[in-house]
C-alpha cells in the first residue's frame, strides 16, 4: 500500500508550498538566522534600554528600531535569499513549476517579510513595557510598515542584480542600511520645518519622519500632509528600485 503524495496544483497552493519551504531553509541557515533575526532584535533592545525614556527620546529609539528591522531583518534577508536561490539555480528550476514569476519572487521573499513583522511585534511589546505612549497618529506607523516594506523588497531585488554571491550580500547591502539608519535618526529629531526637510529625499529617511509624526503629540492637516509626503517619498524610491529590478534582474547565476 502506498501513501498518496499531495502535489500543489493551484497558484495559491504552489505559493504556500514554496513559501513554507523558504521559511524552513532560512531557519536552517544559522548564520542568516543570527544576522537577520537576532542581531536586529538585540540592537533594538539595546537602544530601548540605553537612551532612557521621555517623549523627546522615544521617537529616535522607535525610528532606529524601524530602520534596523527594515534594513537588516527585511532588506538583508531578502537580498541574501534571492541571491542564494539564484546562485543554486533554484529560481531557474522553479520557473518551470507553473508558478508565475511574481508569485515565485513573492514566495521567495515571504520569510524576510515574516522576520520583519516578528521583529516589529517584539519591539512593540518591549516599547510598551518601557513606557512608550501610544502613537497619536497610528496611520503614520502603518505607513512605515507598508511603504517601508515596499521600499526594502524592491531594493533587495535591485541589489541582487549587483550581488554575485550570498556572501557578498553582507557587503552590497551595507550602503543602503547605513543611509537608512542615518536618515531615519536625522528625520526623527530635526525640526519639522526648514531646509533640513530636504533630507526626506534620502532613501529610507521617510521612516524617521513618519515615526516623528506618529508620536508628535498632535493631529492636524500638517501631520496629515507630512504623513502623505513621507509615504510618497518612500514609495518613490520603491518605484525607482522596482524599475532597476525590472530591467536588470537576473534569474540565472552571475559571474564576477
């Protein structure tokens, strides 16, 4: 007597099966699990306990936590995963499985997105315990998650174009991670008016602006406008990275 084997047939079933396999592969890679799951959480916890409390400090702490989650938990993980699957020709083989190219990439990126969401929940609990007050503009935090995820996913696909191996991802992702951390810190603490707002053009700086607006203490048209502008800035960079990925993305291993 033989046991029947379940074979995914619908696009949703194929996506779920591939996404589940990707999650298991990421968790088996101890180096990736430590660098993209534990290190960002450790940094976020360190910042929460190191900078002290108070309404003037927490926006910077939350901005740092959001930036490290998006930059390391999502961006680095996504880049390493895509490059690793391309390097081992998994992407090439899976394109013949019947799943669409967007579905294949979505399933491949699912573990990175899941890791980032888990880190966000962890930081939310830690910050609540530390006494962070509820945001007066929660939609700004939602915008951080949605627009920030779009930015980092498209950036990962674009960065994979210039990353020849999974090991090199640790290097090729550093510039954007540092820029995002610096921009998020600056925009979380600088005045809401003035020429320094031009820093919003820096990739990822909108994260700091949105966090500041979330905990700004007031709601008005200025806050709404600021939220929209910062969100558009993040999505604009996502569009640029998406365009690069669309034109240059490689399914087969690259040399050099």
